C-alpha cells in the first residue's frame, strides 16, 4: 500500500506524435519510484509519475514497460494522427470486485437459514370489528438473497378461515386460506411462511395473528396450538438466521389416563436440516399419580406413540397419592430424515390414573432444538 498524490500537472497528458508509418499503442502507466516510495516527500508527490511505453501491440507491451508500474490505459495512436479522442483510449485500470452475487448468496445460504430480518409484522386494522389486516414493510432472506417486502395495507381476509401468509424470493406474497384449525397447506415455492391469520366473523384480537410466538394458541388442533411451527413443521416467521428452535408444542390444560397403554397429547412436526443433530426436551412443572407408590412414565417417540420408535423416557413416583412432581429430561438425536414428527406418550406404571398438569403459566411441552 503506497501513499501517493498526483499534481495538477496531470490534468492534461500529452501523447507523442506517430510518424512511424504504422499504428502504435501507447501503454500509459502510473510508474512507482521504489526509492521515493521508501522515503517519500511530505506530500508524497514524488512517489509516482505517469509514464508511456510505446508498443507495436495492443495486447502485449513490447516497448519499455516500467519495472514498477500500474497500467492505467492503452492509447491507439494512428500513423500521422493529429489528435486523440475518447474512442482511441482503452481503460486498463485493474478492477477490484466482490464475489459474484451468486457466490455471496450461496455463502449466505450455506451458513444461515431463511429468516425474517426485520419488519413484516401483521396486525388487525380493527380487532373485533373488521376482517382487514395490515403488515409493515420488511426484509427477508431466502436462499441467501436479501428480499425487500413491501408494506400491506387493509388486506381483506376471508371469514372463518386460517389464512397462511407466505412471501417468496421476489417479494410476492401468497395467501392460502383453509378451514379454521385444519391442517396447514404446503409452503409456497421458494418462500418463507411469515404468519397465520385466524378469523371468525372478524379478526378478534392480536392473539388471532400467529407469527411464531410460543404463546400463541391459534390455530389449534386436538387441543394443541400451532406454536413456532405449522402442522407440517414449517417455522412460522423465523427471525433467527442461526435457527436453534425447530419446533415446540405445549398443553395448556390437564390431561390424564388410566390405560396401561401409552396415550399421547403432544405432537411436534419439524423439518431438520440434513445431517444435523437435534435435542428433544420434555418438561412439565406438575404431574402426579392417583395411587400410592405408582410411577408416571413419560416417553418421547419418533413417529406414532406405540408403533413408532421410543427414543427416550423418564419416570417418577411418590410414596403418597396425588402428590405433584415436576420432570424434565432431554435426549440428543441425529434424524434419518428431514421431516419428522415427535410425540409424547404417558402412562401409569401400575393400576392408577396419571395426570399431567397444563396451564397458560405452567405449560407442559416438548421443545426441539438444533445442537
């Protein structure tokens, strides 16, 4: 790196006449004086100077190129030319460029996940009175490419529907409406799912808009709300490019069984990046058995409870009946496929009724994370 400056002398640079009988090519350099570069004047004006090497070729300088020089231009000098025009000058300065857009996007897509970088926040225009909703402008990254998403104003949603909102890699928004609490529709091509708008006669409240919050309870299927992911495992409005949480489901009311066979009430669909390891964590703050010294057993299953693969379990018991106890346990797994559904089973170990307590402030749930 050199500290140099150019003087006003070079606002105009003279090209020598050519009377050789053939076209010549003047290679114009910024010539560096190595001695001055090592010890420049205070204004650094003596480090470089413009230098011309006359060549018979416009592709190879076969004249007298400098030992230390930076090529600036090649000037075509016709035999007997009386002037030089812009058409005679080829800009030959070295160009520094970033990686190609494709290279940059590939790098981004290989080191992060599709995500919402900012904005894209939905709200009802008049909760409890209108089916219209609006969205702020935002930015998403899909396949490593930055996509600007325009604001939406007063979009009319259909009554008594769950409307899935997807945005694609060109910023186009797709609305797909299904019956309330129905299975989720497929994600639109090259898209990210940014919200689910739940409507009845109107958009009832802020809680009717699901943008992936763990606390959302709509839509809901078999008493289990779609939180974090939809029913297919697609993340809803993911805002973390490093994506640690892949899925979460919770129960908000008590469940119980006296069957010796395992019952299930928590099912978590996820989409796992190929080859990645995940951690499954079940937790509940209160569970109990109706009989003395009878254990509660909780099991994590890959697939359907009872016919899938049991991959972890935890159990506890108390000497007296109906005594609450909390339980949390985790297991690391490397899935064999990207689309998975993990389920929680529970049963008594012995003759009893077992209960798992669920409430808004004390949810029992299954969390799936990348590790």
